[in-house]
C-alpha cells in the first residue's frame, strides 16, 4: 500500500505544483487533461486499468488512491444488464440457461466462443 501511495505521489508531483506537500491527495481532477495524464501514469505504473464506471467517480487524487488500495472486482457480470437480469430471475429459469460473460482480457475471438464455452 505504501509503495502505491508513493508512486501516485510522485506522479502528482510531476504534473502539479503543490503549495502544501501534505495535501497532495486533495488535488482536484476537474481538468480533463490533468485527470487523463495523472490516471494514465497511474495505470502504467501499477499495471492496473481503471474501468470506465470507476473513472467517473474519481474526482480527486485521494479517490484514485482509494481505488488502487481497494479490492479489484473480479466478477465480470457486475454492471452488465443481461447478467443482472439473469441473476434476478435465476430461480425462474430452467437449469440449462446460464449467462456466460465474454471477458475481453481472455482474448477469446468471437468465432471461437462457442467452442470454448461448451
């Protein structure tokens, strides 16, 4: 955790001139260019991408630190409307109906999905 904080602190110092060194986590990311540059550098240094849904909720550097210190959500169904419908109606569906999410990181080509998912 301290290593991540130190990396993000260095990134912020690279992009923003801080008057108070202790308030680096309070830096607002309202300027889209600044937000892009800081978060791009954070993603490249930590090797962890920030999902689009999370990007909208990051308004300060402190929010980015919280994201990187928090647990990564591994469930690919989160935020997917069809998956949500399947989870809500699971007890009403026949047992052979399941939702199989396509996970881009696995590199499964569209034409190969049927073969792999069986």
